[in-house]
């Protein structure tokens, strides 16, 4: 009896939280088009999320290209298909591996940062002070961060994909003595708009999910300083799960409309 009550409480809590996130999302869309617009804060958040994540994304993308090519090359050599390496690597990275891996990295870097920052402001009553002073903390703190994450993540994914292809070309240049010009000629010959467009579109949804969950967990943080750590951790876990759900939906829709 106790176990069944516990399961029911967990299910009830799960759907209550989904409802809260849906309400939080609706509030965001109501506020985002309503003046005044916090352009200065938006630019500051774009800098924090974009410029300060470039090194992490660049290193991740470069290692991704190196490892993926090194692991795939022996298998292709067994079938005498080394010439397919640029096409295979570029399509795999641009369509799926690059966006998902970099989004997960950014979920840890950006999502946890947003959750910890807003959580700290909540437990130290800075958000309450903003409400008392007559300002709109949701507009200033939440809307700007979600929009910045939505705008910056596609750019970070494009950067990571480019550096990953550069790492792959470096391996092919050393192992297979393939020139960089020949490698990237084959890459651009194999890539199509049907590869780039769906990957770019879903990267906007990845950024929106990272900003939304991080802001939600931080904005409604409780339990004092302990809650800040819990909010930061929950933001990463929830966002990572949501990214896989979004990716599955994106692949399903892409298969319907693009046939890939």
C-alpha cells in the first residue's frame, strides 16, 4: 500500500511539474513580445553563453572529429572504402552527432550556469527585491536568457561542426595523405541543404530547451543554498533528457518531409 502511494505521488509530481513548465513556457511567450525589451541584457547574455563557450565547443568538436575518423577508418579500410571517409564523416557530424554532442556539452555549461545563477538570486531574495521595486524580473532575467540560448546554440553547433570536420581532415591528411583541399571538396560535394536545414532548425529547439529548463529550475529554486546545487543539477539532467526527446521528434519529422 505504501509503495503504491509512493508511485502515485511520483506520477502526480511528474505531471504537476510538466504543467508548471508548460505554464512557464506560456508566460515566456507572453512576455517576449511585450515592451520594454531588454536589449542590453540580451547582448550580455549572448556574450556569456556564446563567446565564453567557444573554447569548450571548439575543443569538443576537434576531439569529436579526430576520434570519429580514427575509429571509422580501420573498418572502411577493410572494405577498401577509404574514399568514402569525407562523405560519411561530414554527413554523420552535420546531421546528428555534432548537434547532439555539442548541445549536451552546452547543457552542462549553459544550463547549469543559468540554474545556479537564478537559484542564487532566488535564495538571496534578489528576485523578490526586484519585484518589490516595480521591475519585472521575469522579463529581465528569464526572457533574455532563453532568447540568448536559442540564438547562440545554432552558432556554437556550426562552429563545433566546422572544427570537427577540420579535425577529421587532419587525421586523413596524416593517415591517408589526403590534402585538405581534396577532403573539403568531397565534404561539400556530399552535403546537401536537406542535411543542413533540419540540423539547423532543431538546434534552435535545443537552445530553447536549455534556456527554458535552466531558467525554470533556477527561478523557482527553494531550500536555501542546498536548493541552488539541486537546481543546477536538475537543470542539466532534465535538459539532457529533453534534448534526446527533441532529437527523436526532429529525426521523425525529417524522415517524413525530407525522406532521410
